[in-house]
């Protein structure tokens, strides 16, 4: 398997290549390197199609889905893979990230997975990640494809599972807390909780790989759960993705027919608006949704995504109204102390035009911010974060692979970061209100 020296060389090359690509790809500066990108496979309408389900089967699936993402429990997961396939995954990743750092093509390898005692054979597994990418001798993030060999095979009604290694989050829990708040706010987001993962190589005794985020994959099943009409296109916003001349080509289709013309129409409206930007663009982008997306990101201190950096988000063209909705991704850097200073600094074209080219949109932005801060202050986010930390303390303590960007973390260090997180959760509303004059 790949050693630590090669890991350092790969990540250094990866970061350098990402910055070089970003510098040449967009109109404006401030472009991030795409942390925790989904690496999604396109799940198009020609992929599998919908399974025929009766009411009893649907109810059973919903119950299994709810249990799989129950935040009161930690999922117990054992993955069985051969050491030869693990080594091949490492070698492929080393090559692909060196050649295509912003868009590696990684293969699925055969494996079996046992979730809470239920074994699913003949699944596919692969490594994932960008700036948090790690190899098998570290703590890799993983994607599982349940239908790799059997197109009808699911677990809890899911086609895929995503397990994030939390190596971008020294508090080991910011993703779960962030997604929980967004769900409480009534926004369409993936579900998230925790999983403990063990890995068995060549049928040997499983090795404990540690505490992970169990994050719902963004695909056609997710769209079906979150939108009344699931026939629209779900696009992932990769590095530099924006409704701008150059940014529009950085959206990657996740599921749907992939009508690129509709993206272009929205881009043209954003770029060629008149005096009333909000009203004109609202015909193609759900601007109330966008203002909530923007201000909720600030409310939980998540500036690692649109409109601050041009990555880590999705847009869905909802056929119900013919407009794009914004969906967040990548919550592992939430509650960054620098975020309040970003309240009036944006890179994305939609937010920038709202602030600078419309008389009413800035006030709408402040009103949405005020409303979502009220929501935050009345929420259970502080108690939820504390409960998640209590739930995972033993699993985190036993995780000898826990690290922050490759640097090993002690249990005391994680506990210190959790204390800091709890402090920031309490202080964020006041910081933002002061910064924004609310």
C-alpha cells in the first residue's frame, strides 16, 4: 500500500495543481480547492430507473432509512475487501489524483458490507475525497455502491452510502450538527449521523478504522425523497461552478436528463439582468431559496461553499416551478471564526449581483439573515451538539486513526476542539448581528 512519504508528495501536488487550475478557470479570484467534493457518479435516467414498490415495501424501506440515519445511534459497519483490491485502489488514486487532481476517475472494487448485523454482498467500494483524501493505511473516506452487481439491490432504499473520515474537522462532528440545523430549518439537505467502521482484509479479523460521518449520497433516490417532482436535473457545483460565463461549465450532472440549455438560460439571466435583479432572476432561480441557502450558510459559519467559494453545493431544477434550488454540501468546516467577516464578502455571481446591482435585494438578504438568526437562537443546536459529543465519546476515544489533515489527534485534542465548537455555537448569533448591524 502507499506510504506516508508518497501521501505527502501526492497531497502537495494535488493542492498545487488545484490552485493552478482554479486561477485559470474563473472570472474572479477567491476560488476554493473543493474540499470534500462528492465525486458523484452520474445517476442518469438511463441508469437504472425506478423500482416497482408496493406500499408495504415502501414503508419498510422508510423505516430502514430512518434507522440508518437516526442521530440517536451510531451505525455499526464492517467492510470486507481483499488486500490486493485495497492496494489497487491506492495505486489508482495515486495515479488519478496526480493526473486529474480536480476530477479524478476512481473505480469501484468488489466488497461486502455488514450494517448493524445485516450483510450485503457484491457491492462496490471506492476511495473518495479531495483535500481530505487518504489511503488505506490512513483513514480513507469511502463510497459504497449497493447496486454494483445487481441493479435492483438496495440497502434501506438507498443506491449508495457515503462515509466521510472527518479529517477536515478536528471536533469530529461539525457535519452532523450542520446538516441537522439545516433540516430543522426545513431545507432539502442530505441526512447525516455517525458510523463506526471496521475493515476486514482477506477475511481476517476486522480492524477498527474509527468514527465516520454517515452522509446520505446525493443521487436520484435523494431527489425522490426531497422533491414532489423528481424528474428534474440535479447538478453538482464543482470547483469554479457558477452562473457565469466560465463557471457554468463546472456543473456536473448527478441525476436527470442533463438539459444543459436550462443552465445556460439561468446563466444568461444572471449575467444580463436589468435594474430589478431579484425579480428577473427569480424566474429561473428560486431567490427565496437562495437567500435562505446563503444566510443559513453564514448562520452556521459554513463559508466553504457557494457563494463564498465556488464549490461544495448542488442545484436542482425543480420541474414543479421550473427554477433552480440551491443545496449545501460539505459541512465539515462549519463554525469557522472567520466566517462573520465574510458576511458582506462574496464571490458567487448570484450573491454579488444581489448586493451590488439591485436596490431591494440587499435588504431582502438582511431580512433573511435576521429571520434565520432568530431561527438559530430558538433551535436546539447547542443541546444537539452536546448530545452528539456524548454519543460518540467512546467511539472517538477508541479511534486511533483520528487525524486532522494527516496530523494525528489525541482524545484530549478532539475534546478541546469540541469545547471550542460549543463556544462558537453559542457566540455565532451575536458575532453575526454585530458584523451585519442587525
